[in-house]
C-alpha cells in the first residue's frame, strides 16, 4: 500500500480512481529492507516449525510517514498524541537533569 496515493470520484464514469499525483512509493533504506527480510524469514521458519499463533503485519517505525497528516489522523487517536507528547516532554526533562 502507498500512503501517498489518493482516490477521487471521476464525475464522468462515477467511479473511484487513484489520483496520479504523489503516488510514488516511498523509498526504503537497504537497512530497513534487510530488517524486514529477517523478520519475514523468522516468521516463515516459525510457521514451518508448526508454531501457531496470531498473524502479524510487520512494518518498521521508520516507514511511518509523519509528514502526512491524513495518515496520522487515520491511524492514531487524539489520546495517543497527548500520551506521546507527555512522554516526549518527560524524556526531555530527564535529559536536562
């Protein structure tokens, strides 16, 4: 999925279409790709060993586009942001001491 992709209704066809602007996928670093690959391989090994459990989507924190306000609004609650900023300021205060 591309968090930059946007859909809009085409008035002629009356169907949803992906807007051509800003749809380039984000570039991931070689390091993050290697980490993703390791996690995927570990998951496959566990599955092959017969381990059963809940399925998990793997996404690196570095892949979160914090510049996209729509993405943040859709995926995080206001309460989360209050929590995050409180933790951030407590962390900064500890660094000062």
